[in-house]
């Protein structure tokens, strides 16, 4: 009985769209399934269950919603949390496109007269403009060291969101309980320290190789982590900025708006945070 094929199987969801990944399938653990010659993977529309999970605040916050959404709609990706975060943006746009159609309505405020403008953004256009990540050039240090980076992973984003949420919540609880000033200051310092630690962890996790002037390549994560902890602030910022530049590649979120009230032209951008993007 267990192995009997469901006659409805042929009517199961079909891919809604094939998309190009900004990472081109690089930086994944192992090769992607169903990666075609054009460098694209299939994306399926959401099920009712997927949609329901996206309305669950806890599931969104702890990452379960995003994890399950990718498992369901992008079966090519077997380990969603290990994927580069730049691909997540492209995937979220594609899921939205094949579930709800090509146009989305966005409300955006004019920076000049504050009038609310309703704009329609065409997701097909966004998808066809996805840029692939070219080879990442290494970061050069005055000491002759070269640092080779890789993009931030989805798991990094999720754990950062979680840590930020916890810190904000702790501070809110302290406010509500009328905690004394000293305790509050301690709490803030502690929060700052936890966030700094998290940041160090993410940045060192994005370093693939450190190439020394004598051509010795350091790839051991513990060694890299120890070196990162010891870096001067400007050197650390140099690596951090390069990682941030990488994170902004892939999906072009910007679009142009002309205010219906004062005719001012301004730029607005798509908010791809799953919490709001699927609301
Ligand atoms: Zn205006």
C-alpha cells in the first residue's frame, strides 16, 4: 500500500517559473538539483499550508517559515539555511510571482510632500533583471594579506534577526518593569556586546581564505576567527563593507516613482523581508 503511486500525482504543482540565481549555484553545499543549462532552477507556487505558515509570527522569526517555504517551492535547494542570502531575495520574488501573478501594488510616501503614492511593480521585470554575482575580488591589506570572502548565508540572517529580536525584547521588558537605571545601562551594554559578538561571528564566517604574502592559504575557521577578533577597527570595517556590498547584489530592489501630487521623481525600493513581503 505504502508504495502505491497516487493517481493525483500527475496533477501536483508544476514549476511556475525558472529563475537565474545571483550566486549561479556557487557557495552551496554540493550541487543543486535540476540546475539547467541556462543556470536556472524551477520555482513552484505556494500551497495553502505555506501561505498559512507565513502568517505565523513565531515561525517567521525563528526561520521555520522561510525554511519550509523554500523546501516546498524550491525543491532544488536541499539545505535552505546554508544557501547564500543573495539568492533568497531572488527566490522570494519568484515565489510571489508564480503564486500571485506578475504585478504587485506598493504604497510609497513621496519624500518631498509626503503624499502616499500607489505604485504597481512588475515582478517579471524584477526577475529578468536579476544580476549574477561576478567573481569576488579579494580585499587587499597593507600587510600584503589578501582576504577572499563569500556571501552571507541565510542562517546568518536568521540568527542575526533572532538575536536582535531578543535584545529588543529584553530592553522592552526592562522598560515595562521600571527597572532601575544601572540595570538598564548594564542591559544595554550586554546587548551591545552580544550583537558585536554575533557580527564578528558572521563576518568571520564569510571569510573563505586568507592568503598570506608568502602564498600560504589559511582556511581553518578557528584560526580565521581568532585573527578577526584581533583586527583593528578600520581593517575589520574594510572586510565588513566588502561583505555588505556583496549582500546588496543580485536583485535590483529600486524602482522609480513620480509623485501624483507634486510630480517629484524619486526612488523607492521593494521590501523583501518575508514578514512584510507576503503580508
Ligand atoms: Zn510629492
